[in-house]
C-alpha cells in the first residue's frame, strides 16, 4: 500500500527527486558526505553577523562548535534562540541549517546559537544532549557579552533537533541551573518505542524518514536496541514520567510523518501537565516537508512558528522597545 494519494500535491514532486536510501553502518559516512550544506547561493542577510565559536564542552569532552547569530539592526538586549539541527542523531550540521536560523533571526530580531553537537553512533547518549546543555550554559552565562536576556532563551529544532530540544528542556528543568522560556519542537524524534510497535500507523512513515532509518538512528544514539525498559528521558523525551514545569511549547508534525503518533501523545501529555502548548498537524505533509519552501503548507507552518515565537518573546521585546523609546 502507498500513501502517495494522501500527499499534498505541492509536496509530491520532491519525492521523485529523493531516492529511498537505507542507512547502514557501512554507508553512513557516505550519506553524511552527501547531506546538504549551506549554499553559496543562499540569500544574503546584511543585518546579521555570524561568528564561529568553540565553547567549553561537558566535563572531559571536547569543546563544542557553535555558530552565533546576532542582529545588527536591533539595539539593546534581545531574546535568543538555541537551535539544534536535525539528522536522526546520526548526521546533519549547524551549517546545513544556516538559512533556517537566519530566517528566524531576521524575522524576530533575536539572537541565536546553533550547536554542532557530536553525532551518534561515534558519540552515543548522553554526549549529544550534554553538548547542547553546555551550549545552554555558555549562552546563559555569557548573556551580557552577547547582548541577550538570560530569561528569554528559547530552545528548538526539527526532527532529531526537536528531540534534543525536548530532552534539553527536561534536563534544564531537573538541574534547575539555567531557565528556558520556550521550546519549539518541529516534528520531533522523541520516542524510541516507535521502532517496536506491533501495529505501526498504516499511513505514516513511507517517505523521507522511514522505519528502517528510525531504528538505525535510535540504536545509534542509545548504543543498544531501542524499546528497552531502561531508556533515559534525556535520550528519548517521551520516556519522561512527569512533564510538569516545562516551558511553554509549540509542536507540529505532518499527518504522514512517522512521528505523528508519538508527537500527538507528547502534546496531549504536555497539556495534561498544565504546560501551555500549541500543537499543529499539517495534512498531506511527510517528514521534512519544509524542504519544499514554496508550498502553501510550508508557508503556513513557518507563519505559525514565527507567530508562536513572537508571542513567547513578546513581553521582553515590548519592555526593551519601551526602554529604547524612553531613552530616545
């Protein structure tokens, strides 16, 4: 059975261009080499500066590479975004999502730090999430230097990046050292048990990120078979027993995405835990549909995301703008 008849017509053409690839230990290096990177033909953003930094990593681990985005057209203290790239925990880079981050920074006038966390299977859990925590620590403790408000830090990402964002929000809540104001999770990869379902959803996961890749990603991150009883919630956020006290959340997923049901369930549990949550399911959309930038469903999802972030940053921005006006 195929679900092609359910795909949004504007998203269908891309499926003919992307071959169905099975990820293995043997071909992972080659697939990484083929992964998209920042293009020299990307739009220019003259009001954003980008600097590469190497910040202290977790204890006993290497420094973490980050890209720091700062708006030059905004005065005063600004909110900030900690961005975690996607790639199934096994591939991807901060550079590959440069345009995504610049679009957000440009639209909202915030700063951003994009994290090049270490990848599995070379670095299994907890390495990747601890790299992200190190970035949060650096961002929070260097707020004055960076011109950001340490109480207005949002964390977000897509796919595995969304999974790491959800795990980082749990870790930050439980350690109680650095506050997060908001989390946005774009089709997050948060539940290894999806790999072991006896009756998987019959209409999800046919395209882009399929069950075989999902299994490989989770096995690589966990260093063991997915679906066991001893998986940490800081590896797979859906494993968390309690979601109370998490920051306000924006979460979306495509109706044909392999992660549909795990994301639906996480949103339900967030709401049951009293976490302010906005949740969207986009019809006809498979995993990674944002690659079709001009599709109406992609534009809608971008509008929803930016509106949610703008609301999350709103009080601080209004206060900052009032302060600027009073000193004018």
